[in-house]
C-alpha cells in the first residue's frame, strides 16, 4: 500500500462557497472542512490548494489574498492559476501544470497524491498527472456527476473514471483515511 503524500483540494465548490467564484473575505468553508484538513495534517499528509482564479488576471482580487486565505484555512501551500482561459497557460486546469509544479517543488510522487474537486477539469488534470481522483457533489459536482453517469466525459486516453465519488469533502477525506488504514 502506497502512503498518500499530499492531497490537492479545489477551492470553489469543494472547500466551500458555491459553483460561482466568491472572492477572499466573503468565502466560507463548508461545515467540518477545517477538521477534515486537520485530520490529513495530523496524519502527515500535505494539503495543497489547486485552483483556477481568473479574477486575478481581471484585477478583481490579488494572488496574495487567495494565498493568505487558503493558508489561514489550514492548507500548507496554495497552487493558483491566475490566468484567464484564453491565455494558453500551462497551469490552468484541466492541464496538470499545477500538480507537476507541486511535485517538482515538494519532491512528490504524483501517483501517491490525491485530487479532490467538483469539476471535471479537476478529474482530467488528476488523471493526466496520475493522481487519485475524487469527485465531490458539492458546488458544480452534481452536474459533473450527472454528465459522468451519462458518459459525456472523456480524457486524452478515453473515458475518465473517478476513483471515488463523495457527497462532500469530508466524505472524500474519510474515504482516503480509510484507504490509508487510519481510523477517525
């Protein structure tokens, strides 16, 4: 059994908020999320954000505001793509660029990491990087799940399948902990 090194968590719709972007200062975590993050950290698993935030490029918020907020929530480091979708960057999901950068900077084996998100772009990036893929049904997750069930999502190599589908982040982390043999 490979021990999980890190968990990458999407922000909007996964950690809290909704399916829309809520800027720092107004963003609220879903119930139990701080405790779930603490559970990961208590078990020596790194916890990173993994989020597209084009509002930074549009001047609607600053990179530091997102980074500070995510660290205040208990995450170890923030991986944030500040670009708009039309900028052709290598970091914006569904590209695995943020995951690859984190692996390089933190000496991670991506096949020993998990991605938790509410959008199919999260699953595509995780799949391409070789991470465990967990789709949550919060935020845009129910819509992504419905499209998945109807076989509307494919990746570079064919149909993408999440390793686990959770009702929320807390259930996703409990599943990972059980997989690791950790009792809550």
